[in-house]
C-alpha cells in the first residue's frame, strides 16, 4: 500500500505558516516582534518534520519523484527561515545614520505642522498648553514610519 | 504626539478612526521637521518613498530632551513601559 509522506507535507505547510505569521500576526506585539520567538519555535517543529520526511523519502524503496519533491520542500523550509532572519536582523537595521538627531540635554527644535483635523500645531504650544487643566509635565515625540 | 509623512486625511482615517489613538498626530509630508531632527530615511525599501525612521523623544516643559530612543533596527521601537519609566524620572 502506498502511503503519503505526511511529515514532508506538514513540514512544508508549517514552514509557510512560520514565515508568514511574522508579518501578519506576530509583528503586532513587541515581545514577538523584537525577537521572533514564536516563529522560531514554529520553524523548529517544521524543520524536524521536514527532516523526518526527508529521511523517509530517501529510503531505498521510495521513488525518485518523492526524493526530489521532499528535497525541494525541505530546501523551501530552510529558505523561509533564512528569509525571516534576514528581514528582521539585516533589513531591519538598514537605517541611515542620525548623528545630528537631538541628544539628551539638548533643546528639541521647534516646528509647526498640520494635525489630523487640519489645524496648525506648534511644539511650543504643546509644551505650554495645559492638558486637562493641569500644566504639561512632558511631551513625547514619536516619529514613525507611517500607517502602512 | 506622533509625527510621520502621512497626510492629515491618512492619519485621520488610519490612526484616529481605525486605531483609535487619542493623542495628537502631525503631518510632515515635506519632511521639513523630520529632516531638522536628522531622521529622514531616504528611499525606504518597502515604501520606495522618503519617510521618517522610528525615533522617540521625551521632552520636559522647557523643550529639552530628557530621554530618547533612536533605534538601530526598525522592528525595535520604544515600549510604553520604557517611556513611562523615563517620564517618572522627570521632576
């Protein structure tokens, strides 16, 4: 009886899930974004399955087609893992130097920009205007990449 | 307060209406302010545009920087608890 090599299929699908769950799910929380624990755990299981599937496919009684398919599936799993690590640890640090950004102890440059209600807002105004009838204690400037 | 290259309409739709953030968002589509803070990320790979790199500055009422985080990896940005701890240290 011919039996399906479920380990290689499970390993292949799990490596897809392990890769794509980072940008679509785990990127949302700092603890799973800064270091991809959750994805590495999924990849570890995927790689074990791929390894077991590969070992099975390379038994002498197996056909050449299943040897080729299993090898491709295993290579894909390893590629997905490498791509995720490259994205986070290499591409994530492709940032320009910001040596002239204000340092601790320096005055932050003032600016006036348009807010989400099309009103002009100046930093000086945010620093001095009372918030909920209490004097402003601090202002946090968050520069971010955009909504996308 | 948040600053990005997004237009006021994009910010209103995505950050205020969809995400529900209650704080002020400012738009800097010409990167004038982002440039003054030396945070311009020229031709960013994913968007293909000039955008701001992530950075956070905590200012006291005189406008002096009391704490900052200029990340070396854009998957790592300031966590709320880090900012709160820095804010507690202010007078």
